[in-house]
C-alpha cells in the first residue's frame, strides 16, 4: 500500500503557522491540511474541559453529596488529570502527524531529517523558519518553493558543517555498536 504524497505547502502548514509572513512552530500540529481535525477544535475541546468538570462537580445535585471541601479537592484532582490529558492529546496528535507526513517529507528532501527541522535544540537547520519566511515574502509556491528550500538546506548545511560532521560521526558510531 502506497502512502499518500502531500504537497510541500500542506506539510509545512501542519507543523508551522504563518500569519502576516511570520512563521511560528505549532504546539499542537494541525491535521486539517492533510485530511484530519483542525488544531483549533482540539484547543477548543481542551479549553472547554475544565468548565465541564466545574459544571459536573459544582452543580446542585452533586454538590449536595460532596460538600464544599470535597468538591474543591475533587475539582483540583480532576484538573491535574485534565492537564495530563492535554499533554497526552498533544503528544499523540503530534506523533501521528509526523508519522503521516514523514514519507512525503522524505520524498521532497531525502537527506534532511524532519525531526531536526522541528527540534527546538541546536541543529544544522535551526534557521529553517527564517528561510521559509523569506520564501513566503517572495510568494513562492509549488516547485519554486521546493527549489528555494533545497537551496536553503544546502546553505544551512554549509554554514553548520561542523555540526553536520558531528551528527554523521555520531550516527556512524551508533551503527557500529
């Protein structure tokens, strides 16, 4: 079974948001452009969760059984549980998006690891958002965007050659063990 090949713009729109040609990495990746639920709905449901818990605990019927002290303690415990749900939903959503777009990314950029683009640490491609913003400023799309990003990756790799060499040595050492 062959996996669906997404266009470059859709791939980038799932993990980055751009407004007024300012590019930011999303906290919760947006599946809408690759055929899934929008991140806005996920954020809305996660934001709604504490209010629904409040309504469930502090309504007259359950409040009568719990009392003020138990209701407050129960609400705090449920909020901690809700925070864990938020983290789990964001993690599994992002992981499934990466799994879905990785084959398409590898089709466009064979030698560039998508996880390095999305990493918040020091990678050879940490200036990707700046290069992508420049491409957006020029209004590039399709093949022109692909070509510009390929040139940008080559430029970032040449600027960070020491880091590329260290990563390659580390991969070589790990494969040798």
